[in-house]
C-alpha cells in the first residue's frame, strides 16, 4: 500500500495511491482513518510532504562505498563509524516533491545531494529489540539530503550546511510492506541516472538504529529516520538542474534546483 | 504577561497566569485566542510543556565563564566560538516542569545540568536583522540542558549525551515583554542556589542568533532557541536530587532526578 498527503482546493487529506488514482481517507494515517468513496486523479492533486516529523533522525554516514568516495575526493581518511550514533536534521529544512531546492546566494559550495531511504514511524515505541524494531514503522519514503560541503567544513555545527530551507526534500509517498534491506535506490540528474545502490549494504541496519535509539528515547508517530546513501553522487548541483530520487515501490521524489540571486 | 499551557480533567488549554490564578484562553497563543471568563487556581491545574516546537535550536556554548570552567574541569582548551553557528536538540527529549529527569541505568556520567534562557518564536520569520529580530519572539521561558559528559566524549554525535527522554525540561511559563539581555537566571539544587548569572554576558545575543538563523532558514511559531548557560553548575546530578531553574518573571522550572535501576 502507498500512502500520500494531498491538497486540493485548500483542503488537505491523506490518501491511498493506486496507480494514477488516489482514494481519499478520512482521518490520519498516524492515528486512525477510514477509507472514503472519493477518488481523485493523482495529477489533479498537489502532493504534500507525506509527514511532518516531530523528530528528524539521520544516520549520516551509513555505507562504505560512499565513505571511500568522500575520502578520495577530499583527501580525508574517514573510517566507517564504530557505533550507530544517530544524528539530527531540522524539520525546518523539509519540503515536498516538486518544491525548489534553493541555494542561497552566498553558498560557497560544492552543493551535493544524497538520495536516501527514509523509515517513517507509525507507533510510539521505546525499548525495542532488533527483532521487533520494524513493528513501529508505518512504511518507507525517500529523502534528498542536500549539503553545502564548504559550510560543512567551516562551521562548528551542520546548521546551514545541511538545514537551509528546502534542503531536505522528502516523499513523494509512504510505501508499506517493504523490506528496508532489500531495495534499490536510484538518483537521477536532469533525467540521467547518476547513482544506483542497494540498501543491503547499510553498515547499520534500520532495525539496529531503531533498537539503539529506543534504548534512550521514545519514537513518536510521524518521526522519520533517514538511512544514509551509498556511492558517489556527482556532478554537484547547479542552478537549473532537476534532481530525482527513485525507488520503484515508493515513487519519484523530483525537485528542481535554483540559485538565489546575490 | 505570562502564558502557560495546562491540563485539567483531560482537557488542555492555554492560560494567562496572574499570581496564583489562571485565566483560561480559547484558542492558541501561537495563532489567535480569546480571553474567557473562566478562572482556575494554578494549583488545581497540571502545568504542561508551554509549547511543542517543530524546531529546537540550541546555542550550546554562549558564555565565557562557562567555557573557562569546562576547560579547567576537563583540562581542555576550548575557545569561545568565532561565529554564531546554531546547534540542534531533539524535541523528543522535552518534558514539563514537575516531570522526572530519568538517568538511564548505563549512563557513565557525570550528568550535568545547565539552566538556560529560552526564546519562544511566535511568528513565522525569514531574513530578519538584529534590529528587528525580536519582532518574531512571543516571549521567554526556561530550559534545563541535561548532558551526560561521558557519552558526549565517546559518541560521534550528541544523541544520547543530550537527548535522552526527559533530558530537556522546559517551562514553566512563557513571559512576554522581557529584555533577553537583562535577566538573572538562577539554578538551585535541593533548594540551595548553586549558580546565578546575568544574560548580558552572552557571547552572541538572541538578536544576533535570530538574524543569522533567518538568513538561511525560516523560524516557525512554537520554535524555541535555547541561549546557553554561564558559570559552573556543580555538583553533578544524582538520584533523588531536585533541580530548579529560576527567573523571577518566568517562574520556577522544577524537576526531580531519578536513576533507572539496572
């Protein structure tokens, strides 16, 4: 099943996506809902951010080939993390599919992008084990983790390097029933594939992260966990490009790129 | 004026605190509200978290005497930050006054606490200047930034060092009309004052942080900005202690401490 969050004529609602049709739901997919008899053409609706997380967790580094690429590119010697220490991003940076990734005029760059699998929490959870970790997950969506590598090097924190407005596109839909370790994620730039990787190569699995997180903090419905990226994603983002993150069951997260005028 | 968020008989509402009385409001202090004719004894109400932020900003290091104390204690040589690079905490860690700061059984410690002034955003804001920065602020509350210094040293991120459940008490109320650079914040442990500092010694002012943040990201109603702590806060937190953060206009943020059994 594939859930989405939609707007039409100023009204917002959750829906189930069936091909090019959307069945309107009454209620919230994070609480309770009923299926209605209303059907819409997907193309007639505005696709919103699928959820608005209270807590935005991000694995950051979670694939070996991506670390090796970064080391080669920057002449660094970053090792794979020894423990699943989760990081954070700011929900202020989220935007939906179709919205523009706006690069501030003073961004030193390079501005890079990482197509990630995102686990969406559906149930309040604490003290889960790896064996039952996925019991709290409603489904999976896609995220595009945009970063300015210049600011990442110059600033004490990752605030503007990772969290400028619209630097965290997420969506388009939340697909249920997937195995988070058996998916292929592709990244396109201007319609051409620039990267493809399989999620079985995660250093720490979604299950492992969820078990570790819930040892200390409660997960809440609508929280999201971004699970990292593998491989290189080149070339860097430039004004006018269109970036896509694709997983066949979830859909296409497509966002144009624009650079603000100085 | 002093706003609070309250619960009584399962109903939640915002109110204006007048001495030991609360005037019930109809609506949200972050949107629109009307004063009602209902008055409650403050003691008859449960005081809730004053707001549930979408984005939880935290200055971290923002006072020189606190940096010097940390350096002396740890034998480090941390310099005052050169730029106002904002950090983040996770809203999952927030709790209201009266709730228990629970130390996990495996916390290596020491567990420390920092009584901070917190600016609460009332209006959506982007591209503010220092001169008009405070126009987006509804008022000020207090925060207690609890940290495990062992995990802070051992982990790649601050996740469990700073964001365990209930490690970010915030409240009790939101006071309006204050000058954020002219306040005295006190910290008590078991009823005895252990620290007192004045907010005029901030390295970067609230205004400066807000101007920098809104250059890159939008501030939203209910977002919070924790502004750091000055001086030493000793001794470390132990099971059974009661920690208070106090500012006369805002009130007393009081939280007991308990250590989980292994």
